[in-house]
C-alpha cells in the first residue's frame, strides 16, 4: 500500500509540475482578442482556492463535524494571533514568487524555465545552512556545483535562441531570467523560514497553509490594485479569463498540497525522479506542441547535469553493515 502511495504521489507531482508550467506558458503567449488576463488576479484566486481546499481538509480531519471545525479554526488561528502573524513574512515572499513565475513564463520557454528554476535547490541549501544550521555532506556540496554548471550551460546563448528571440520580440529572455533567479531566492528563503516555523510549533500543515493563504490573498490584492489598478477599473477583475486561465489557477492552488503529500509519502530520490521527468516532458512538449523551443546539444548537456545534481543532492549514502554469515 505504501509503495502504491509513493508512486501515486510521484505521478501526481510530475503531472502537476509539468502541466502548471506548460499551461501557464501557453496562457501567457496565446493570442486572443481582447485584454489578456491579469496574472496578479490569478495569484489571488489561487490563494483563495488554497484556503478553501485546506479548510475542507481540516473539516475531514475533524471527522466532518462543523462544530469541531469551527473550534479548531478558532483555537489554532484566532486565539493564537502571534503564531498566525509569523506566517506574514513567508506569505508575502510566496506571493511575490508566484507573480514572478508568471513574468518568467511570459518571457521564457517552458523547458528553459524548468531547468533554471532548479536553482532553488541551491538557494534552499544555502538558507538551510545559515538559518537552520543544517550540515551538508560532500555529495550535496558537489551536487550544488554541478547544478550551477548545468544551469549556466542551459542559459548559454545559441544561434537558435537568438533567432527565437527575434521572432518573439514581445518576450525578453533577460527579464524572464531575472524573474526566475529572484523567484529561486524567494522560494529558498520562504521555504526554509516556513520549515523553521513548522518545526517550532505543533500546528498541522493544513492550518499553516490556511494562514499562508490568508496573508497571501491580502498581499496579492494589494499587488492587484498597486500594479494593475488602472486595467482593473477599465476591464474588471476577471478580464481575459477563459477555461485555460481557470486550469492554471487550480493547478497553482493545488501545487502546495501536492508537495505536502509527496513529502509525507515519498522520499528525495522519488522527488528527483519527478523533477527529471517534468523537465523531459516540458522539453518535449515545448518542442513538439508549443513550438517555442529548439533544444541544442548545449541545452541537453546542461539539462543532464541539472537532473544528475537533483539526484545527487537527495542521495543519502548508508554506511555498509557488517556482512552476515551464511
């Protein structure tokens, strides 16, 4: 049963990661009549949907009793304001990160984005060392060097990329790259900060996600009115929304819940498999379906290094046991 759950969580993670990147990229580059949907509003809706999903999960844990659910939410959130406020910092950073991912995928093809975004392993490791006093082994430090080398190869300019840049003048690869890099740093810091909070308290992950979603929706709404207030007053909150936009919102909202399930049932090696499969699928679909990416030998070499680094970082060498006699 546990093996089935491991591979089920692996499959769900691959599907969620790959489909989110590809649908987000497609939705941001699809040419339609009328205004394009505002990514800032999509981030807010994803946060609200995440809150709803987590409330339903807490309701399930409360044996589907509304009175118990009300008591749990009151005791764990309203009666612990300082504990709740702790989530404001990572929530604000996650909101920034989610907005940056839309910027990145508006300017980078899905395959390049997928590989470059793995730099979050590096930033997470560095913040874990500095904030959690975590010690990294020789294999993990080696994997981080390989990871940086691989991403450098993926970003190495080529003739095909130069041609693509001319054809897609609306997108700027530099803007996309900067957005990914900032998202990697914000992801690393917020993830480690959130882990630190989880270790210090006994609140459930679902309660913590409700708190994150609450602050995230507030920060998100502030972003909507600050950066897109003029467009919002002109064409409304749901301007440019279609079925594809709602799919992106749902996939982004459920992403955190999927990762929580994977952490519970899978291990680092399986997460490495998921990352590798997602990169491969994104590359193939970007080339054959979206047709916005032409892979080069340099890209493939860099992608292989990144995939190898992902596996190596999760590798846990076990000391050899004493040989047993026959």
